[in-house]
């Protein structure tokens, strides 16, 4: 099964507007450059209200969610082993497996759902087991019997079923046959008319006449009268008795679907590897989301699984990246933060500029490549710049950000000030959110000098709203501290209008870190940071410098 080539462009967990918009804008740029559609924007977390407003305003669909970038079954080479219907004979099932060079044959129903599996071992065991000599517990069509013995149904309906009766080889005379044959039996005998007549009169359900081209008119008339099916074959009696059980339907041997180990396209390779190792089967069925059969995989297919290819935007911290990033192949990184802890196995294209927003970098990349920026993409890029620079109030903002935003606003046809206020107002509507949702709306984890801490931030035009959040958030900070080795938790309540931040904190060493980093006196789990609005350029660098000297 040929895999669709995809390269995922993805931002950090708990994505902000820059993370989402940069993924969408860069995917558009790459697809236009390459003339393909293989670059896919994705997100690693829940979209916040501000970003939701931006996407809805510009009529752009949100990227699909990806929680884990690890290898999945869909990344493996899946063997497109052809399925067979339940009524296929064992002989035809065997020939199909030999032709396909497979040890396992999926049995499918008419809705393309998996009914079960038949293996070469199942068929071998069937013929080696003496107790299976007359195994017709599942109805077998007469045309399947005729096909298996290279014969023809000359009397009766080929689609009727033979079931429940025994298989008798009539080697004795008519007198003995009348005592041996029971109602409903299938009788194998030669081109001997008295014997054929006696078999029908004794209640045979089916007559298999060997080494014969035809039967007499008298036998035909009697067979019709007694509702007896007649099959003629050129095979001799020994050959017919040896191969007739090969006409049994494969479903009589198959392992039922509810007893099988199956995998789905979305299953992760790490999860299925141990399962495969603990089973004796060589192949396992793969199903899609609807439960329909896709193909087969085995242990060898694990070796062909190819890593997902990703491009990271707006982050270089491994702790902020999508889960299982180590299993992916990183092709590019586009970011405006410090170089973090993400490592690559080989050289990659890296674009890191000291500007206030990743989308400022992307706007320049559009210009460098001579690419026209569509109105909706311009709107996304401009929104991200306004968001990350707090409408140009953040110390991270550079003249390049201001210039890019103004140029993009002209393309998008918006008034910067009016649009920014509307966007921030939508993003700061937090009354309906739980404390946990507020904390993790824009929350990032950092590791510096073996110290792990988390920093969340909310920016608002409404000071009263920030004070309400402050009252609700305290228990949530204390609950978050200690999770996943997080020793300290901070939360920035940033007033966009006054350009000040109330920094909430909890955890051992947090109070000392704030005091030594900013020269303020924290009290009761809070500190007032005047003219501090940027986590990236003001808070984190100050914490880093202090932690490195401790």
C-alpha cells in the first residue's frame, strides 16, 4: 500500500495565535513553492479564544490536532493481501495464498468487513486431522464441490447446499448399499447404473458419479423425482474421495474476527510491537476507522516504518513540542525564541530571527521568494504579530514587526487598532473557563540548569477581569506544581493597557528567584512587575541568568 507523502508543520503545545497562524501560513508557502499539497499544518493543543476568533474572522479552517508524532501503523508498508468471501473453498483459498505468496488469507463479508482469517497452518492441520474426514458442518454449495473435483452439476441447483450428511464411498453392491446409505448422504460411486439407482432410492442427497461423462435418462428422471443432486466427474473414485473435502468453505476453518488480534491505522508502533512479539502469527489484519479491512502487516513491516517528517514553528524547546518528537525527522525550524533543547539527527534548515513574532519571519520569507500573500494569509500573519507584540507594546517588538504588520494590514484591508482591540477582547473572555483551562491556555515548560518550571500567561485589556482570574487561579497553581517534575509554577497576569504584570507563583525557590531576578519583594504568592509584559524577552531571560549563577 503506497503511503501518502506528508510533511507536518506544527507549533508548540498550548498553541497561541502565532503558533497556529505560522503553521498555516508556512504550509501554504511550501505547497505553492513545490506545487504539491504534501505540507500539512497541524496543532499540538487546544486553540484558545483569540486564535479561534482570528480563524473564524478570516474564514480559515483550524489545523487538525496531533497529540503524538510517533510512528503509526499508517507509516508502515501495509501488505494489500486480497480478501476472499466466506464461501470460498479450501482449495481455492490455498491456491490464492500460493499465488499471493502469503501465509494468511483474510475472509471478508459483503460489506468489506473482516469475518476472520485462514492460515496455511489451519488448512494443513485440517487435512492432517483424521476426525475432519467428513467435515461438512458448514453448508457447501454443490457448484463448489463440482469445481473442486473438476466436475459438473448435471441434475439439481448448483447453488443449493450440502450440509449435515455423511460422505459415503459406495464400494459394495446394491443390496449392501441400501443398509449403509442414510437420508441426506453424499455418495461417491462409479459409472454403474444399478448402484446409482439404489443410492438414490436409499435417500442420497447427492450422487457423485466418477469416470463418467453423463448419466442415463432413467437415472436423471429418478434423481429429479427424489430431489437428488447429480454431479459427474472424470476423476476416479479414489481421487474424488481424496480431494472432495477441499470444497469445504474456508469459513469452517477460519478464526473468527472477534478472536483475532487486529490493528488500526492510527495505532502507534510502540504499542503494537510487544503485542506482535507475544503472538505466534506471522500477519495481523489492519482496519481503518470504520472497521473496514485495509491489509496485513507482520514483524518485517516494522522495519519499513518511516519516520514522520516535521517542520517546527514558533518553538525550539523539547518540553513544548508534540509528544514523541524523538521519533520524527525534523526537516526545518522557524522560530523567534532562544535556541532551546530540541536536537536533530542531521543538519536542518534553521531560520531564527530576533523579532517579536514567527509570522514576521514568514512574511519576510514570502517576500524573499517573490510569493504573493493572499488576503486571508495576510490577515493571519498580521493577527499573530499583533498578538505576540501586544499591539506593539511588548519589548520583544521590533521595527520589522511594526513594518510587517502595517504592510499585511494593507493587504488584508483592516484597521490595525480597531482589529487588534476586537481580537484581544475575544481572547480575554475567560469567564466561562475553568481555572485549569485558564492556566494551560498559554502555558510553557522550561528546563534550565536541571530546574524545571512552568510559566503561563494571560493578557487582557480589562484590569478587573485579570483581578477576577487572580482570585480563581491560586489553587490551580499549587495543584500544577510537582506535576511531571515541575518544581515551580508562575503565572503572568498582563494588563495590555498599563503594560504591567502581576506574577503569581508557587513552589520551593520561586519567591527567591523572583526577588533576585527583578529586585522586587514578593508577598503572599504574588509580585508586581512594572513594565514587564513579555515572557520570552523579560521573564525567562531574567530567570535563566539567575539560575545559571545559583
